[in-house]
């Protein structure tokens, strides 16, 4: 008869388990992980300078960005684009530009061999990311914060209690953490997705989604020049390098690209590209300007705001949209040389009169602009259409005083001050004559520009499907 095994006493079982745990723990303490294997390089990725020159093509990954690589009037341009072509030319090969969505995808393409070089216009990914070889520095940048009131930020202490946004895995993330540490941990760090653009970072601060965004100094100053409410802090750290990336398995290509970049620097090409793309807000404004496509979807990104504001004041929203495009190109951040702000280029005094506390806010700006247009319309109620609308638009553009001067001139010349075509319109260019302007209460004005403005708005209004008889009292549809 088989004997049954007896269960171990509880104390003995506990001792056995304990011994097993300690033995496993001892083994873990004694064990050391093996060094990580080198990143596997596929055969097609084993391209060095000799292979690039044999094929005659340097494949360059660029991340589409308004500064680094963009299309303007159908033609490619940008800091990274032009510098990459410059490098390829110095290597006696042709650059094949490969646009990719984000630095992470660019790194993947580099590792798998479909590109040879990653060319970035901003700090890009942290150099600690593995499997990459980095060129000598192309340029040095200093970290700054942009936002409303950023000009008052002089050190990390000024960020206490505020929210600071930065892209995840960006070279600047290290500086963001450093600022948080220097501020005693009182700064809330908001880590945005790696694909977030510099423009999105800056606009988020302008719209008060967070207090400040961390950018390099050159890009920060560029964004502040085109996004009206933004200010830039003083540099909050020493310069850090901007580099391009290659595979470690391409040492000859790495040396050749580094030498080509240095040659471009000595020749002044990098400085010229920085001036063209990083110090040129006019170019950036033109690139961001809305493109009209009447009859193909919305007239603007702000149609709902225009409808609401126009309905509140008995206006045709399509005329409001036409005025906005003529004034700002639908850019809510633009500031004119005279200080007019936002979508409808409202002067700060007008905004304050209508109780607007943030004229950069599109809804508030549209409300103030439409209120002013409605008020002007009431002033010219004795003038029949279509001239009534023309007088309203002229007053909106040049001011009531200058328009009154033009009507005064019409009387002097025996013309009708209440009619536009062939009468008041003929007097507007005369306001530019210093001799004539000296005799008028409101002085000189750019009357020819106002004449073009009125014609432009009416042309846009017709394209937008406005009523055949021009009227500010629209359908509200």
C-alpha cells in the first residue's frame, strides 16, 4: 500500500520559501545585464559617403515647418531646405528632400536607410536619443519664454506659480526642467506632443491656454513679431547647439557634412539664411495669410463669429468678412503701424469704448468692429445706397475727420458731398497734397489708399455673394 507524503510543518515551509526568496534575490544582486546589442542596421542603411557619391543623391529628411521647409507660391523654401541643398552641392551630389511628420519619424527613416541626414531648423530631438551621430553645431541658440507679459521674465524666479509649455523630447525640454528646478518646483510644466509646431506653442501662449511657451531666442522673437500680444523674455540660459543627425555607420559622410556646414558658415551662407527665414516677419506673415476660396467651403475661419457679430448689429456678415480680409487677411494677431489690432483692425480706444478687454480675441474684436460699422452706418443714413456703404467703409478706414475733409473739398470744387462716384472719390487723392492738406482741419491723409480700400472691400463682398445692391443692412444669413 503506497504511503502518503506528510505535509511539511508550517515553520519548515516558511523557512524553505524564505530561503528560496533570498537565493533569488542574491542571484539578482549578482547578475549584471549584458551590454545592449548595437542597433541592427539593415543592408540598405549601410550607406556612407562613397555610396552617396556613387548614386549622386543625398537623401535629407526635413520636417515641414514655416521656417525650416515650406512651400510659397508653389515653390519649396526654408532654412533647412536651402542649407541641405547647399551641403549636397558642396559634396558634389544632388539633395533629395524627404518631408516627414516629426523628428521621431525622421529618426526611424534614418535608421532604416531611406534617408541619409536629418536636417532640422529648430533644436529638434535631444541628442541623448540613441542610435544617432550628430554634426558639429550649426548654430547656437538661447532659451527664452514667450507669452503675454514675458518681457518681465528675467529669471526662473519670475516663472513661479505659472504654467510653462514645451514640446516633449525636444532639446529645450531639458531647459524647461532646469527652470522648474531653479524655481523651486513651483512652475507647472506642460509637456505638449512632439509634433507641436513652434507656431502652435506661441499661439497657445497668446490665447492664454498657458502662461508661457519655451522656444529658442530666434524663433521666439520671430513669433512675437507676428503674433501681436506676445512678448519675449530675456535669455534664460546659456547658448545650446543646434545639430543635424546621421547614422553612426556613416562616419565619412558625417565628417563631410560637418566640413560642408563649416564651409557654408565661413562663406556667410548660414548667416544669410538666418536673416531670410529667422529674422523676416514679413515673410512669415505672408506665408500665414489666408487664401480665399469663394464658393469652396467657408469664407474664413471666423464665419460663425462674423455671423453672430453682424446679426447683433443688423449687418450683412459677408460684408463683415470682406472688411476683415481687407484689414487683416483674417489674422487675429496682426498689429498695424498705427496700433490697430486684430481681425477688423480695431484701435485700442475703440475697443475700450465698446467694453472690449482683449482686442486680440477674435470674438471680441468682431463685436467691436461690427459695432463701429453699425454706428457709422447710422451717421450716413441720409445718403442712399449704394453710396452709403462706400462712405461707411471710407470712414472706417481713414476716420470720420479725413472723410469730412474730402466732402469739404467736394463742396469747394462745386461737387456733391453726398455722392461718391465722380464726386467725393475724386477728392480723396487730393488729401495727400501737403498744400491742400494744410488748409483742412484734419491735415494730410492717404486718400488714394482709402480709395483702393473701398474698392477692394466691395470687390470681396461681391465675390462672397453679397447682395447686388450693396447694403450694410443685410440678410443676416
